[in-house]
C-alpha cells in the first residue's frame, strides 16, 4: 500500500513543472500586449492589490500562526503560501465570475512579477532559521513563471495561426496536469494528511483564505466598477500555488509536509473560491470569450 501511494505521489511531482509551464504559457497564448495595456489605467487597483497581497496577507498569516500551534514544516509551508500571489487559476475564477478575462490576466501578470521580486527577499526574513538562496529562488520563479508567458506572447504575436491551433490543447492539458498534481500529491501523502489532521493547519488554511479574500474585496476599491472588488477578492484569495510548489520542491525537498500543506491549502482554496466566483457572477453579464 505504501509503495502504491509513493508511486502516485511521484507521478504528481513529475507533472508539477509541466503544470507550471503549461498554465503560464497558456496565459501568454490567450493574451496580447494590447490586452494588458488596456487595463493598466486601473493603476490604483493594482497598487491596492500589491498592498493587500504582499503586506496584509503575510501579516494575516503571521497573526493566525500566533493563535494556532502547528509544527515548523507546516508553518513554513503556510508562510510560503501567504507570500506568493498571482495564481494562473485566477483566469478561470475571472471567467466563473463573468468578468473581463483580460483584466484578470493583467492582474495575474502584475502579481506574478511582484511575487518573483518579493518572495526571494522576504522569505528569508520570515523564515530566518531556514537556509534559502534568494537569487536562486528569483531566477527559478522568473524562468518558470515569467518566461513561459513571454514565450506565449511571442507565439501569439508572430505565429498566430499556430497559436490558435495549439492554445485549446495547451489550456486543456494545463487543467488536466493541475488535477494530476493536486490529487497525485494528496493521495501520495495520504498518511501525512492523517498525521496533520488534528494539528489545526487545515482549519488555519481555510480561515486565512476567507480572511484575505474579504480583505481583497474591500481594499480593491470600486472606482465605479464592482468587478474590481470581485477580482480583488478572487485574486487575493487564490494564492500562487505554482510559485509555492517551486519553492517547496527546490528548498524543502527533504520535508514533504511543506509541499503537502501547500497542496491541501490550494485545493481548499480552489473549492471555496470557485463557489465564491459563481456567487459573485449572479449579477454580472459575460464580458469576454471563454478561455479553457
């Protein structure tokens, strides 16, 4: 039984870098530079999102960790989880909430760029007892998160005919690999899940996601557009699991609990935020074409 679980877990870990590349590459394939430029006029919104994602969210996690007593590996995983923003799944959440996907994509890119700059230097301060190579994390995040977006944008610009043919497949494969990674790691670490179940880390994750989603909603600001508040909630609640998994895999490979709690928190976040996005869509009209 243990060997079977280990094999399933290894499958999930194998598909992790594939999932990261496909999801970020798909963002570039489905967008153009003009799409991003169109929404940069909402610069106050992006400043608010940087404030809530990279100051308030980590502070919220540190506050919750004063209330909940959990083991150091789980604490490290949740601190990483709180610091990384800009999840590719924000695109799907934007679609579910019936908002403009171009705006969601612009927010995604802003948060991914900020994550690549913020996490490598803030994480060693938050985890002083852990040896972390800040520059290595930075270049790893840029290579695995930013570069695929650039490649997608270039393909969309110079070979649009090929892009139109491959994009639906890239989108579908990205979704498939996401669930392979999530369920592979969860099933592979089933014993670990039972071991941490009573520690309070799972409940802490739920409280954190809901709390920062509320903060994102109210801090985003309306500026005459309710969709800013909706995207503020969804973009803040959904953390950048791809970045978290890269950091955990590269720096905590000998501590599986770190990646495990990140995966559990991400799965809970997806479930809750899809429901929230559907709720927020009740008064909205579809504003853009679907993106797989």
